[in-house]
C-alpha cells in the first residue's frame, strides 16, 4: 500500500505540504470506527525510503482512503532487522485532544468555578455546537486548529436531542450523541483548499429487510466470510434505573425517580438488573422534575443495553468495501448453523496489509464496554 506524508496546515501557512510517498512498509494496520476515532500502525525498515519523514504530528494518507495523525515513533533492533514503527490515530482523533470547556471558562483563568455547556436541538446541531465551542474559541485562540471547518447543519439525527457536559472528552460526547441517534462523524481533509471539514455521517440501509437499496448479506456459505464470531451477552445490561437529580444540598433531599428503558412494566425476579444514576441537569421547571429526569435517564440507559455483535473476517468479493458497502451501513450477517441472523450496522473495520495480502475484519453491532470504558463512564457520572 502507498503511504503519503503531509505537513498539516499551520498558522500562516494554510496548506497541506506534501513530504513524501512510499511503498516501503512491511506491515500496515488501520482501524476505522463509525461513532468515534480509529487508529493505525505502520512498520518499516528504519533505512527504507521515506522512513525518516514520519514524525509526530505529521499527517499520513494510507491507500488513498485513510487519514491519520502520527502520535508515536518506535524503534526496535532484533534478528528481524532495524525497524521503525509509526503509530497514531485517524484524523477524527483530533476530537480526543479536546475537553468540552464550559462557555464561562477561558484560557486566562488560573482557577474558579465553571458550569455546564448545555445544548438542545437535533443531534447534528448538538454535535456541531461542541465542535464550534471547542475548536473555534475567540476567548481561547490557542485551542483553534488552522483549516478546520464545519459543514452546514442539516438537522440530522434525533430532532429533539439534548446534552450537557463539563470538561468531558469531546470524542466521548460525540460518541454518546451519535450512538443514541444512529449517526457517526467524519473529518475530511481538502488538499486543494487546505481545509479539514467536520461533518456528521449517516449509514445506508443495505440489509435483507429492505428493497430500496442493493442488499448486502454476509454468511459463510456464500463464501464472502472466512471466519466469524458472535456475542450476545447481558454482562453490562441494566433494565431498571434509580435516577437522582444531582445538586441537592443534602443527599436525602435529592429528587429520585424509578425509570425503565422503554417505559414498560417493571422487570422482576432474576431478570431485573438495577443501576443508580446521578443525573446532572439544569434546574427543571417546578412540577416537571419527573419528566425531565426520566428523559435524561433514558438517554443514559442506552449505554446499558444487551451487547449483540458479529465480528467477521470479510473476503472482499464479490461485494467490495467502499464500493458496495461503507462504514456505518446496515447490512445482514447470519449463520444458519448457530440459528443467528442480525440486521446490524457496520461500526468498525480493521484492515491489515502485509506480504501475505490484505485482510478485512468487520464488527457489526456494538461491542460491550471494556473495563476502561466502564470506568470512564462512571467518572462522567453514569
């Protein structure tokens, strides 16, 4: 695979400056994710053509399809040779570099209080608000990234979304909003204009349930899947929530409501799995505490659903990735021997290239949170 290296736009020089192009990598692995950022790793001989051009904070363009930002350079010497490994995040990883700064807080502050950044509107409006407020700050100009622009707001996602945050990771906020609405986001470099354009992304329904678009079906007997794994677990599932409105002077005075995910009957017995939530909210209108608390709790409840997903090693034939289906699309994956069929979103694609060829590994559906993910959500107050 060809890899191109660019110096990103900087203040006073709003261009992508080409540095080199090389095919010298011995192995390349990159991961694309729909709701959040991906990553990459490139290994090549230290003496290979162009190896010296890979430096931290350079941009890489892999196989004319994946943009990344270099964040690490590793060297190793062994019987296998003198090797250089370049690691980093996809260009969407820029959202991982920012916290959601409250509007009342500025870079001049050494200390003091800071409230929440609250937004409501469509999911797209909410997501673009947080990009605007954390990359285009007149009060904190050093937070700005030269060349970054925001595409026009088309009001996609949930029409009446809501979010509030205070110093949370921007990438996590965008992921929360996008997952609840079934949309992702992209940052697309424009080489000619020297721009990085942020926009939300919608997948296309290509499942066997619909007939408006060409259908995509993955199963072993069609010989378009080399191997697969299926998971269906409730290790992280909760279906009954005790939601408490934070901010009360005394804990025993805090307003608390019992909430189910869908407003149905209370789960019982062995199938009842409970969770407490501290809900941060602006002061609800008197008499509307239950309505507002229930609405916000159900938004967070989406993070505690049953985890059901397929991972599969995809053969790039006859349907080809980025030609017949794309990241974020809904497709059908099934295994008749297991009695399992899913109409699920393609949420992640891992691509590995080496002398042995190119391997595509796809994830359909949402993976359960690992330990770090659960800890991060607990810190956010979920």
